[in-house]
C-alpha cells in the first residue's frame, strides 16, 4: 500500500477518532444546556398561568371591595336593612361568583349565593382569622364543604365583612386555558404536598409543569398543572446530531479531496478544536475561546462552539447567583427568631425594669404612679409591636393603619425617654432630651407609631454606645408644610460608610462581630423607616466610625387646632398622662364566678373599687348554691371554662332557676362560635380575655342600666 493511502487511511482513522471524541464532548455539554433551556421555557409558561391565576384574585378582590363599599351593603350587614343589593354575577354582569357570604359584626355568616346546606365551620375559622388581622381585607384559597374556592373578603361596617368566592373547578381551568392558550388543569393535593413548582417530562413529546395552590393558612390544597410540548428538546436533539454530522462530512471530504491541504490546514485546526473541547469537557475554564484561522466550516464551527460556551457560562453564572440568593434567604430564615429579639426587648426592658423598681417599699405615690404608667404603655406597645414584626411584609406593602389624632408631643417625648432611661443608667451613659425650638403642645399624628419609631432609634443608639451618651434633639419647622425634626445622636461605635446604604434593610447588621457583641434582629431600623414613611416622613443617617452616628427623623404633620407653642424649658417639664382606671362609680350586688383565683381576685378588685358589692364562687355548682341562698344579685360575671360545671351549663341553669338579671361572659376563647354559644346559653354580653378594667366596668354599668333580661330570651 502506498504511503499516500496509508496516510490517507491514517487521516481517516484519526479524523474519525477526533469526530467521535468531539461528538461525546458536544453531547455532554449540549444535553444539559438543552434541558436547562427547556426547564426555563416551561417555567416561563408556568409563570404565565400563575400570573393569570393571580389576576383572577385581583379582579375578584376589586369587585368584592366595590360591592362591600356600597351603602346598601353596610345596612344589610348591620341589620338595618334586609334588602340585598345586586350582587356581581347577576345580569348583565358576566362575573362568575359561586359563593357570596356576608358576615355580621359579630361574625355570623349569611349565605347569599352558593350551597345553603349545613354551615361549614371553615367560615367560622375564616372570620376568626379575619378578626385577628384587625378586620383588614383578606383573600386567598379556602376549602368550603370539601370544595376549594378562591375568595376575597372585604370589611363592611364595624368588623363585618363581605366574601366573594369562585370555585377552583374545571371551569376555572378552562378560563385559565383561554387566557394563556395553554392546556391547564387543577388537581387536588395532599396537605403535605411539595410547596414548589415541579417540572417532569412525560415522554419525548410532552412534559408536565405544575405549581402549588396554597390556602389562606399556607396549606397545600391543589396543584395547577400545564401540559407543554417539548419543542426545545425536539429541536435540540436533531441540532446536536446535525453538528456532529457536519464535522464528519467536513473532515472526510477535506481529507479525500486535498490530502496535503488536509494535512496542513485541516488536521492542525481540528487538533486545536479537539484540544479546546477536551479542556472544557475536563472542567477547564469556560472563559477560554477557540481561535481557528480561516473562514470555512471549521472556523464557523469554532464560532458556534464559542457562542455555545458563552451561553453555558451565562447559565452557570445565573445558577450561581440563584444559589447565593437561596443561601442568603436560608440564613435570614434561620436568624428570624433572633431578629425579633431587638424589637421585643426594648419595651420588655422597661416593663421588667420598672416592675423590679416598684418592689422598693420606699417609693413615693407619684413615683409608683409614673412607673405604672410606663409599664402599662410599654405593655400596650409590645402587644402591637409583636404583630407588626411578625408581619413585616404588611408594613413594607403600605398596609399599616395610621390613626392621626391630637398627641401631646412633650409628654410623648418624655415618656419615650423614660422607658429607656433605666437601660442608659445600667450602661452608665448619658440620655438627654433637648428642644432646639418651641414646639406645639399638641400635634396631629399617630402617637403609637411615632413612639415606636423613636423607641427603635433611641434603643438602637443606646445599644451601640459604650461611652458618652445619646442626645435627642427636637425641632419644629413652620411653613407651607410644617415638619417635626427629631435627631438622635450618639457617641457609639459608628457605621462604616460602605454599610450606610444597607442599614435600613431588614435583617441588616454592620458585620457579624457586632451581631455577636450587641445582639439585635436588624429589624428595628427597617421598621422605623417604613413607619416614618407611612406618617409622611423619612429617616436619614450620617455616621463616622469610632465617633458615633446621627439619625434624623423628619415627619410632615400639623399642629392641633388651637395648640399653643411650648418653650423648650416648659416642654422639658411636661408630665406623662397616667393610665388610671376610669372614674366609674356604681352600685349593686355582683357575683363573680371563676375557677382561677388570680383572675377572680382581679375582677373583684376592679368592681369593688367602683362601688359594687361583690361575692365570689369558684365553679358553676357553687354559683348556683350562692344564688339559691342569696337571690338578690343584680349582675353575674361568669367564666365559661371551669371544672365541675362550666359557664355554659351554669348560665342555662341560672335562667332555669329564675335569674332574670344580666350575665356577663368572660372567656379566653374569642371565636365567633364561642360568642354564639355564650349568648345561646343565656349570657347577655361577651368579653374576651385578657380583659381591661375600663372595658369591664363599661360593660357592667351598661348592662346594669338595661332591662333585666334581653328581648332575645323573652
């Protein structure tokens, strides 16, 4: 055999080997990329379906709100009218509504459209969740009578509500299919089903993509499923083999036609291409590129390969970024409990500290009253604060309710500083209040929100200050839009300039060493800024490492009508308002029935201090014995959860034995069903625990002034 043919045969063999190796390398690189592209395309289609699903929520919520805000609906819910206004979905309106329910302010549901069978207890749970949220609008997915619905619930009257619901059934799936142009279906899911999107190939032609549908309690109830054609896969597989075939054809034709050209031009260039592919296939740097001279097929192949590597590199970078975001979210979740510590400890410090101070028997009456005022105000702040911290997303979404009322500014400032004074003394640092200008005696703002902002800023300053002190400077600016300026300046550790843009981000800390040393959640400044913006203002910061920080709070507000200006020295002398019991005086005999001695003593003390003559019993049986012996009680205050005989049975038996006076139910169970049971058992009114003295006295006096027995039982 001639050397030429031997070389040509050797070339063919070498070319074949190179093509096979290149084929494997291309397949190993392109196949995952095609799969990733296919998943991305499927997720985009799935996102369209989810977007259409959410748009249904938006439409339903808007229609619910419009209907709920009608005056005739308000009258229907409060019982002032029994005329039902036209409900959307009736001609000529084309909105499909499967259920329409109204809730009275007491939480009692009335079905206007839908299944009128036995009452589903889920409605009771739904209203309870709505009431716990402070009667804010509520929407989501709920299961009623073993059937899933999307619903929107909007406030009507005093904590009443209107609810519209659309069934998640085949018709809903058809509507989503019509909007998106995709094959959509809705399927039931177990409560422990995965709460994330899922994509799986059915065969070489189709794949299935699904997303979870969670109810309003974040339980998985259904999955939305979309069936898609595998267009990318069907196009990608032939493309891979086409590339391989092109390499084979080019290699063999070139070797056959021009041996010396192949030897000089093709083999050398294929070697370069082969080596580059092998380096990348073996885990090489994806930033390297193939440089092949010429402008023929091999050069084009090199360019295509470079473009493919670019796409793979971009995909890997995107995956790395997504992984980093997922890790950051996981860290935030792991630190969530610690993150709330800062916000909870600020009022708890005042409560626990001043409680300890009150153990001193030498306190004057004025000091004791001031400490009680601080404890009560911080306790109220803590209850509201916990709700806000747990629902930070609601704050960021601008759904915080702002109640602007006349507020005594000097007293509020002194109150806030006094609640932090003990902590400053413990650290042996200065905490001072300065008025740079005269200020209005009263301003129109939300006192609780302003107190929360200032407490966060002052508490944060004290936490990071070891020497020197914290100065709070107040200034009032008159103009077309009057502004309240409060600056909190400290001599603490300061904040690096690079960290300043992030100090108002949730869960943000300057660095981990500060987190370990000073503690805190990183939520305080984020909540403070969001609340300041809800009051029409903002917070800015300036700082220098080692010298301290200064936070500037600016709130646009107005002075209250006829509010005089208070000079700095007068403002510093302002006193806090005491949270004393209301001066209610009453007469009559009251029987207090409660198995808990502490609660019973509290109720007896509040009532006796207001003039009532009080007797007691620790269960329902003893209450009946006292009534048999002394039947001249004007009022019975009855706990509903007791041993031997509970309050429900006791109330019913008291009515049977002829007691016609009012009965006030006290219970820690505040669901709508519990209220209904109390009234059906014979009680006249219902108070949920924990009770406040003012509310208890108001209820007792109001019931004593009414007729002996309600017309409901007549």
